[in-house]
């Protein structure tokens, strides 16, 4: 038993000795914790918090309004005081009565507070209620701030929410009934295991706390993940080019060249056979090439966007045309690689080069006029710090990018997993998607600065032009037949922002798709699962909201629809091509060497 009849937590006397022994182990492990924390690799301090001017401006604006309209501020404060006193009084009464009654409130629908003790135990009920009241008061205070730049107001909301999420009582052992119950049930072993998990994560990342989301021991790239058959047929400083083995007797004449993002690894498209886009494409009768990008180290500091275009995109096109003995290819770009495919198409337009027959974009931004959820990180104080960090190291280390993305969903990607691993002592799940999510890559210093300054902040590709190779590259130059796949709940590349970019492209043949779900699940959506549908609307002159409101909803994956579109642009059937040729001998089997390399930074 872990709780008495009145709901209080108890520790059976016969287990106290074992509990004491484990608590002593925790104390001993704390010495290892201090040692690993002392060896932490430093990064630029400006990446840990916004410039203090943000909060100074907010405070000034808030107090200015308090002077001008004191009744409004007092009303908020009185409401806060009233709720706080009432919660305290309710808690006192519940203590006298021995038990609280379950309450119906916002907290009851928050899965962090799913343990019945949050409602039935006076201590936990009071803590929960007061936390929710404090959170509401902070939200009201932030929303009431006026006369503040819209970007700064959005940043203020974001960082205030981070404070609220950090201070949740579930994040602390003394105020987390699940963790306390687990500690009693396991006689303290959960705390020992949790401390071991914490130290292990710190040791694996040079003292930087990165919460492990998946059991890494459950997966091995090339053995039970990224297993589609193929060969690396070309390699340079920046990428390996993988040609996948055919699974049909004949294939379409025009090959597909797929460029994944270099922020993460390409095998998101080949996690397992059941949801592998790579396997599905070859099963439809296409010759498929996929680029696997190098994981940069400081020797790649001078690699810029122009190098990704020249040594990545253009080099891949040349090698694929040579191997397949064709003049044109169908190109696919995912996320940042889709953005760069757009730049490449603009450059080819300037050069009169018709190598690309059609282009498909997966969740690719080209118009950065609305920075969306990334607004907090794309203002000068953060970008200055990112630039300083990248210049000093030669790369922007992968954990910095991973941390940024994680904080956009901190409840699910930071605090929840941390509680389960460090306080509950649980082993992370053997989940392939989360394994991939933790397998990020560094970014070369020059490239990340160009991307942040010129594209994200300057929006140059849609404004005056993004200058590379002595040319002003512009989104309107993208004039090949194209299809853009976006995702309805994507918080990285919002579909409305992708839509604005596609609207400005110069192609006469444009198909725009909104898939249900987010940045990954909306793309990795095999037809066999019959899970997420998609929206189509040929009228791209409409405003984004009107486009979606009048779009046709189609059940199931967009993959078959895309394949029908691609088939019309892929030529006749030819005998299936085995990977490589006499000039391109197999260098190693797929998934190659770059995807598993661990650079030293």
C-alpha cells in the first residue's frame, strides 16, 4: 500500500531500512552529478535567456498603464488575492475534514494533474489550485501590456509561458504525487534509477542537460532502422549520394533526387518498412536517389549556402544524370532542403539550365515575412548570440538547435520526459521516431549565419533577392511544374507561410496540398495507415484562410495523389536500374557512412 484510506502517502515500516539505503545511494550519486556538471562544455550565455531589455520594457509598459488606469490593475490584483485566499481556506477546511472533494477545473483536464491526489489530497489540491491561479495571473499581466512592439510582445508571452511551465509543481519531487508514490512503492529505487538516468544524460552530452527521449540501445542504423537496400554511388565533402535498389522490373525513365534537411538525418523517410517513403517510392517503379548530408565539424566552418547548392544539389543532379543517362530529373526538397531547392531552381533559371523537370517541396518555407513561433529566437539578441557561438566553434552544435525546437513544446519534449526519467526512474521508450529526433546534426558556421541573417531575418529571397554566385536569386524565378506539401499543425514551417511563398513562385503549374497533422507525421503518412487526410484547392489566388475554407477534403495519405502527378512527368518505362555504373562503383551499402559519423566539436 502506498496511500492510506484518507489518501495520504505512507511508507510501510518494514521497508524503511531499504528506503534509507537507497536514499544514501542517491546522496552518493550526487557527487558524480557535481563532477559531471563541473565539466560542462560552455556555450554563449546569450542563448540561455532574452536580453534583459525585453523584461525592462515590459515592466515599464505595465507600470505606465498602472498609473494611467489603476482601477484595471487593482481589479486584477484583487481577483488574484481573492482566489489565493479562497484556495487556502478550502485547503484548511479540507485538512480539518480529513479529505478534499474532487474538483472540476482546468487542471482536471491537464494530464500533468491526472493523479487523483491532485483533487482528493488537501496539500496537493492547494498546490495545484495556486499554481493555476499564478499561471492565470501571469497570463493576464502579459496580455494587459500595451504600447509594446508586436514582436517583443510575442517574445514576452513566450518567455513568460516558459517560466510558467518551469514552475509547474509536477516538475519537483516534493510536489509530485506520482514521483513520491513511486519512490515509496520501489523503496527509493526509482530515485536511484532516476539519478543514474540524469547523470548518464549529462555524461553523454559533456555536462549539457539534454533529456533522452528514446532508448538508444534499441536501435542501430542499418540494422533495424534505415534498412532499405541501396548503395552509396558518390561522395564528396558535403554529401553521400545513395541510389536505392529497384523493387520492380521496370522503372520510369526520369529519376527522383530527394534532398532531406541537413538539420536532421535522412532516415526519417526510412524508419521501418511499414512507413518508409523510400521503400514506397521504389515500389511504385521509380529510380530513387537520396542525399545523406555530412554531419559538420569545425573543418566545415567555411561551408555556406552556395556550397550546399553547388556541392550538394548541382553535384547530385550531375551524377544522377550521368548514371541514368538522362537530361532531366524530378527533385524533392524537405524543409530547409526545400528552401534551398527553391534557391537552386532560381539559379538554374538564371543559367538557362533545364535539368529539373519538376519540383516537390515538403514543408518548405521561402517567405519568412512572418516568423511565427520562431519569433522569440529570430530577434537580434538571439541571432547575435547564435552567430557568435557559430563563429567561435565553427559550427552551431546540434543540441542548441534541438533545445530551441524542444522549448516550443516544452511540456511534451522537456519537462514530461524529464519527470519520467529523472524522478520516476523510467527507461525512455524504444520509439524509432524519438530516436531519430535525438539524432541531430551540426550546422556549418557560414551557412547558419547566411540562413538566419539573409533568409529568416532579411526575407531577401522574397524581397530584393538573395545574392549567391553573383546572381540575385528570387522566389519568382521558380518556374518549373511544382507541388508543395504542407502540414496543417506544423509549428516549424506553418502551412500559411509556405502558401505565401508558393503564391509568389513563377510556375504556371502549381499544386498546393495541406496534409493533416504536423511537420513529420503529415509527411511520413503511408497510405496503408489510412490515418491523416489532406486538402486540395486549385485556386491559389485566395487568401490562406479562404483557400482552406473552400478546399476539398480527401481521406487518407497524399502519397498516391502525388505519385499520379509525378507519373505524368516521369517519362516512359525502362529496365530497372541497379545502383551505380562503371564510373560510379558502389562505395558502401546504404545508409552510408555520413549518417552514423560522430563529429568532434
